[in-house]
C-alpha cells in the first residue's frame, strides 16, 4: 500500500484533529492508499497466506463462509482482508495488526448509513456546526475514491494493548474503509475520543486543551473550521504517491 498525497484529505484530517468535547479530545484522520504493494506488504501477505493455508489444510477454514469477506478459502477474500490489515499497519506504524482476524471487520451494506453514522457521531462533538462542513468533507472523499463504487468495511476493536482503539482512556472510536477495486484505492477514515483523564494525554496538553475548551466550548469559533479558503480550490486531481508512509500519530 502506498500513501496518496491528497491535499483535500489533508485538510479534512486537519479539521478532525484536536477537537475538544465535554468528554475528551477527538482526533481523526482520513488517508488514501493505492493498492500497489511495497516490500512490507509482500512480507505481510506471504506470512498471512502461509497461516491461512495451514488453517485450510487443518480444516479450520472451509469453503463455506458467511462472514464479512465470505470464506477465506477463496484467495480474493483473503486478499481483501490482508489489504485492510496492511492499511492499518501503514496508518499506525507503531502497532502490528497482523493478528487481526476476519471477525474484527464488518462489511457495511449501506453507504448512506455509514455516512449518517459518522455525521451523527461528529455532530454530537460539535453541536450544530458540523452539518455545514459534512457536505464538504464527503465531497473531498468522493473526489478521491468515488464512493458509489466502493465496498465499505468497519473495524471492530478487540486486541487489548495491541490495539490503539481498545486501550484505557479511549471513550469511543470509529474505523471505516472505503475500498474501490476499480481505482485500486482504499480510504481509511478513523477517529477516536481520548478521555481527559487518560495517560495518553500529557499534563501540559491537557491544560492547554482544557483552557481552550473552557473559553471556546464550541467549534463555531474555531478558526480552522471558519476558514473555508482551502476548500475553494480542489487539488485532489493532483494526487501523488509517496514512497514514504505518512506518519500521523494521535
């Protein structure tokens, strides 16, 4: 997987980062990747393929399958699962998601329901101001991935300390993958809310964020949301592949 440099998505990530709510700090990012494999992807795929092959030989994986990917007996289904695991590994390089199994994912059958779920969650963080930005955010995403042509998957956390979304202090999280096999691209939309009391937020950061929350208490006054200039020019036609993965950490 290669990170795609998309100016519009960088702006969306900026808007979803460092948001202060009554329960904690919300951070999110929206990243696009091409399916072109790099060395680490090939290594991961080889390792997981060997594991799945052994399970098929032992009868642990059969032709019958009703999960989000269908039966992992089929190579294309395994390829899709490995693709999502690889995307998460690139997005969170400090974690290893190779232990994630198919039951940690859910295939979403309705794009509109996914969009609505994301909109409702984010709107609850920013009161009545988010709807003004929702259309812009989804337009930026659609320009990169063509949403109507996508298969959508959600990720269900469950790896304890190995999973950044299951650690103590995480109030809630959202993880969605928009997969366009025609374009050979994946967009990863991820957000999480970290409690103010969590050790994941250092004391200085908490004081700064709490001071901001007490004085502003809303995104309505947040300059990064009021400034629409970056959206006036759509730069997603100039998507570039980068050899170096985009290293963003919550």
